[in-house]
C-alpha cells in the first residue's frame, strides 16, 4: 500500500517540474522579442528626419513666383509707357498742325483752327483805343471774352461797389445783372495764357469807360455785371485782315494787316500805328495754344 502511494507521488512530481520549466521558458521568450522592438524605436526618429528638403522646395517655388510677378510688373509698365508715348504722338499729329521739324510750315488761314485762334485775340478799334498793350487788365478782359454763354445766369447786385467800377452801377430795382462764377474766368485765362502765367482775380474793365463791366465780388466768389450810360462810339476806324499763318516746331505765328484811320480834323493817337502785327501762340503741356505776345513787325 505504501509503495503504491509513493509511486503516485513520484509520478506527479515529474510533470510539475516540466510545467515549471515551461513557465520559465515562456517568460524568457518575450524578453528576447523585446530587443528588436527597442531597436525599432531607436531607428524610427531617423526615418522621420529624412524628408528635410520639403520646406526648401516650398521656398524655391515662392521665390520663383515672386520673381515672375516682378518680371510681369516691369513688362506691364514698359508696355504701358510705350502705349502712352504712341498715344501722345498720335494726339499731337491729329490735334495740331504744328510741324515738329525745323522748317516753317504755312497754314490755311481759313481753317477753323486758325480762325479760332484769331478770334480769341482780335480786338476792335474801341478796345485798341483804351488799352495800348497786352497788360494785366487786357488779359483778364480777353479771358472774359472766352467765357461761354452757358456760364452766365441772372442774379442780384449784392456786394457790387460802384466806387470800384466807375462809371458802372448796379441797382436791382432797375436791373437784373448777369453773373458768372470766378472759376469760369480762371479756366479761360489758363487756356488762353497758360497755367504758368500769373493770375489774380480783378474787375473786368479796360480803360475808364464802358468796356467790360463785371466786378469781382470776393464774398460771393462771383463776377457781377454793372450798367453804364456812357456812349462807346468813336470816330476812329480800323480795318484788320489776317494775311498769313505759319507754324514752326511748337509755335504758331499769325500775321495781321491793320489800317487805322480817323475822321477829318482828328489825329490818330500815337499808339495806333498801321502796319503788320504778329501774334505768337505756343503749344503748352496741355495741348493748348497759349497767347504769348503781340508786336508790330513793320509800320506803314
């Protein structure tokens, strides 16, 4: 009996040792598998650091795009400048008969262009009598003559001072004056004499008689018309005729033949001289022919 028990105990102990050995073996096996995992963990950062060139490529693309934009802008500016230069050339050819060469070029005196220039500066015998030269008052008066009729409107006499415009008066009870804005005069002055010509607002009146008749009222910013009872008739006469028009480079010359005369027993004033007068116009930066001067070329 005892032998049987002992045999069973010995037989059971052997498998326990085997199980223990198996457990030990299973514990050691995972330890061996962890080694390559640790090596992989150490190598993974190396793989992440490899694509370093991507930001550089982006920078290169941006730099190239910026360079292309700059080149495009430069090309656009050059192209626009070329178009503007060509436009100016075409405009000068179409809008003016000025010869860009050195030789003189004769113009048609009956053309609307030449006649338009002449009408701006041609004066009557009455105007010649009261003003001897192209002074400040005469320049304002000639500019006033260019103010378009559409710029005038009816208004009041407020601010009109008869003492500043003898012999003109303004009485709203008997007269409704014409008025125009001061800016209208300045525009016509600059078109006729150029933007570089000194300009000041002043009364429009030449001589001491009834020629002009618009007082500048600064408080209103307007020119107000006055009335005048003085007669402007004269016994002097003037015959004027445009004989020739020429251009040279950017300058136009108008040649006018003038003959002054007086009634019997009257003597012509010294400044009224018959002869050939030359009007000079010059092309300015705004493509306007500005009135530069007038002089007596030859007396007869």
